[in-house]
């Protein structure tokens, strides 16, 4: 929303136009107008900030950096420093951005605009929480995670809803006390109270000014055609009197008594003014609020001769020829209200009076009509008038008055009848009026108490904090690879949040980390159904399809992502996985390199490059790719695992074990990493130590086939064939089509002397893998040769 300051120069108008186009996402227009603003004010920091902001939003990062640099390095403008730091983050000039934010610290360190944004209000300058979040990103880019963590922690202390700061803090590996962040603290409550107090002060003005609505714009430029254009006693017409708060004349006051006889269509009254000012009720929607008599009318009652002269002058004017088209007298101005004692009441209600064609036959009020008017006012408006005085003029002292006194103080907007009307007509008219409260009654009703509204907002804030607490707890568990806990928390969310693409994608990632790829695929399918154009986490979905050997689904996913966004790293990862599944490793490498060109911080793309280099046995290039991934994200455990795998291929088992253990430190719940440690330990240390790692891997992932197979082989080498055979029985249910499982089972049955079971197992293995027929036939022929049975050390055929 544009600033509400009064525009008094072209530059101020341009500022409002720039904010208008920014709020409506018309970036090119905003950029053009910001350039014009800088031409008017080339040395103004605010103009430079607007131009840099528009340039940054349009994607001109270097231009925004150059525009904001002059004021940013001096620390003289917070907006310039913030845009400059954002541009530095994009350009890799991290220290320059940090220095600019430090220079402007006095401008933002005490600034907090939480709960100060709405549909009709905006804060175009950042507060301390936003600046600290950006500063943490700059420190992270500079590889100083300690300072980055401190910035994110302080940002969350000021604004717990700074989700970006929280996710970066958790992904850095820091230990976070989630309940301490997402709890209702006294600062939030005080902020809500202060905000409502400020709103009450702001809203008081519109409520008071509503009682005196400004005239329409067309009335200011030209008179109302239904109003009289005559001048009375040298004064302008009634419209001019109304606009200038002048007093009405005596002839206008005389018409007040007779204008309510029969409402006519010629009466032009604004509906809002009727509601607010207590005008005559043309549709009889509510009992009319009584008007107070004007000063002129009061004086006329005290001096009948003066009133008579005024009536005579009025009749003489009405009888003039040529005035038929202007038979209505001018409208009255705002009357001066008086209390019972005769003092002027401090009321702000302007009460214009409605006129009808009956004014042509108006007569000077007699004493009888005056008494009737007094009694009528006493019966109709006494209680209501006192209510008005309580609501609008609390400083007036109460006073006991007789009926005659009240008749002097209350007059005007009453449903009057002709002098010959009977009281029964008045009573029937009162009975026909609907029971809709008039303006004074509505003003008397107190607005909702501020405390109750604050309590409702506090309850809403508590609900929101509870939601963020659960989301943050699940994200924390997933970032620390406690996948089962993360899934439980996500499933406990309300269905409105649980079925969103973000939550479904997080659950799918958790199942993928647990190597339950089939379950992960189910959730990713739901993600694609809910958000077909979503790109986040689609690289994980393509890997899941790769693990499931789903060539058609993977190729279709890559094709869809190309249509959504061709120049995204997730798209090229999916294309590369599709080529890799088809054994086209060179094409896959090109795709993975393209992904890292689009996003140099995309660590997963470097890791997949390393995997492809291993397939091509280019171990040097693989090591380089894995190190690039670690440079982009030092907690990317897949890259550490890749380094260990390369060193295992090279026969450097101690170095490989070190890298495997680093990866397992990051992700201690991953069964593959634990099994990899057992593999290198099996080569360098006793088998019983390796068996511990295999056993732990089986506990972490009971359905992991590789861990259970290696455990069975280790038990076989330790001379425990019964236990090994029981492990293989479980493995046959997990991977019934794996030839190695049946072959190893045949060997174990041969060790136990179960020749029939051994022959059956070797036969199944031969049918599953005909390429290994020679090895299987040799094992079957040696069933009667006891010397070929491995000894207790299990050194024969362990590979």
C-alpha cells in the first residue's frame, strides 16, 4: 500500500505510484517510475532504495547492487542496505553484505514490525528479524556457520514465524529446543495490546468524522439541481451555508415545523446522512430522532412579532411571479444545538433538514401549535434526547425541567401533523414504525471490548503457534533422520494441513530415507495429483523411481517436469536418472552437470555425478564431484558415503571407514551407512566386530536385503550356519527372486548335511540366474565331496 502522506510534489506522487505498481506486481512499470523518481531526486536515499528494489525484483541483481551501494556502505538508509545485502548474497559477495548490514545496525536493531502488516497496510522496510535472517544467510555463504547460527537464533527470538531462519538453523545441524521457540511469550501479548491500543486511536477519527460526512465531489463543483439557488437576506444558498457551517436564517427555520407533514419524492436526502445525522425518515424505517431547535426558532418563540415579520417576508417572496420553478426555500445549515439550560451543546452532528413542497402553504405557528409541539416533544423525544446528551455531551450537567422547558430545548425532526390532526393519528403512526434502533441508540451500544478482541487474537496466535510447533518438530526430526517420529507428527496434523503438497512430500522423503521406496512412491503420487506443477523434492521422487526400476514412470516424470520448468535443476536430475536407469551414463552425466550449472549450491547434483563416474570407473573425477557436493553442503551424507565408496574401490579401507563413519554421524539411522562400515571392518578387523554393524543395520532396517545378506555371510564365516540359514529364510520373503540368496542357502544346507534342500536351493538359483550356471553346477557336483565344505573360519568363497 502506498504511503498515505499528502502528495505535494511530483516526486511524492511518483513514490506513491511506485508502491502502487509494486503492490500490484507491475514490476516493469514500477521500475520505469522509479527511474523517473531518481531523475527528480538523484541524491535521495529513498529514491535510490525504490529503484534498487524494483531492479532486484525484476532480476537485475548487479544493477540493484550498484544503485544501492552508495547509501548502503554508509549505513544511512536501511532499505538500501537490505537490498544491497540481498544482491551481495546472489553475487557471492558475502562480507560486503554483512558489513553493510552492520553499518545500518542502529536503524534496525530495535525495529519489530510483527503483526503490523495487513491488506491495507504494509511496512516497506525490514525489521530486525528479517535483517538477521539475511545476515545468517550471508555468513553461511561465507562458510562461517557459527555466526550464521547466532543470527538465525536471534531472528527466531524476535519472530518465531521466520520459517526460513528455522529451516536453515535445523539443517545446519544445530540442536534446537522447538517448544521454547513456538510458545506464547509475554512480548507477543504486549505487542497485541499495543497494536489494539494504536488501532483504537486511529479508528476514533473515522467514527467521529462519520457523523459529518463530506459532501459528494459533484456537489462541491456544482450545486444540487434539487436545491434552491436563491439568496436569502444577502446570504448564499443553503448548500453554501452547509458547506461553510453557516447559520440558517429565520425563513428557513420556519419551514422546519411544516416540512415533515408528507414526505415527497422531491426531497433529496443522502441515505448515509439520514442514518448518521438524524434527518427525516422518508421510508419510516425507525422512530425519528428529535432535533433541537435552532437559535433563530428559539428567539422567534420568545418574540412573536419577530416571527410574524419573518413569515410575512416569506409569503411575499413565494408570491413573486416567475418563481414557480424555485418554490422551495433554501436548505438550512447546521443548527446550533442547545441543552435544556440554553447552553450550546458540543455536538458534532450536523442535522440538515428535509424540505417538501408543503412549504408553499406554511403558516406562522400559533400559540396552540407551539404548545402541541412542546407536548409532542415531551412525549416523543424527551428520553431519547437525554440519551443523546449523555452520548454526545457528557460534560452537560443534568437538570430537572418542566414540559415547557423541554419544549424550548427540543424541536425539529419530529413526525408532525397539520394543526387539525388528532393525537390518535400520531399514536397510530408511532405504532406503524418498525423497531429499528436509531442512530443515538446505536451510538449508545458500546463496541466490543478491547480485552475480548485481544483474547481472541491471543487464542488464534496460540493455535497458530501450536501448528508451527508440530510442523517444526516434524521437520527437526526429519532433518536429524528420525524418520519414524517425523511421520507420526505429520500424520497427527489436521487433515487440512496433512493433505497439502508440502506435508505429503515430507512424508515421502521420510520413507525414502528409511529405504521404503514403495511407500515413498505412493505419497509422491499424491503430491503430483495435488500439485502437478510442483518442482520441490522432485529430484527425490526421480531417485525413488530409479530405485524401483520404474523406467516408464521415470521417463514420464522427466517429460512432465520439462513442460513445467525446463531450466530447473530438479528437471535435469530427473532426466539424468532416466538415462542412468537405461545405462546411458554419459548422457546422465551431461544432465547432472547441467543441473549444477543452473544451481551451483545443488549438492545432490554433484553427488549423482560422482555415482556416474564410479559406474564408468573414473574414480578421480568421482572424488572431485563428491568434494564439490560437500563444499556446497557439508552435511550431505550421500557425498561422504560416495567418498568412502571410492576409497573402498581403491582398496584404502581405513580412509573409507573414516568417511563412512562421518556419514553415519550425520545420519545415524541409515542402515546402508552402517552396513558399509561393517563391510570395511570385515576386511580389516575380526568378523565379530563386523557382525555388530550388520546386526545394527538389520535392526535399523529389518527389510533391507543387503544388510541381512551380509549378516548371513558373516555368520557363515563365523561357523554359525543355523543362524545364517534362519537369516536367509527371512531374506527369501524379502527378495524371493534373488539368485545369490538361494545359492548361499544351498551352501549352508551343504554345510549342515542337508543334501536334498541344498539341491533344491541350487536349482532355484540356476533358474533365476542362468549366467552363473557354471558356478552353481560346480557346487551341486561337490555335494558328495566333504573337503569342499568351508571350515569354521569361512574364508572360502566369501566374495
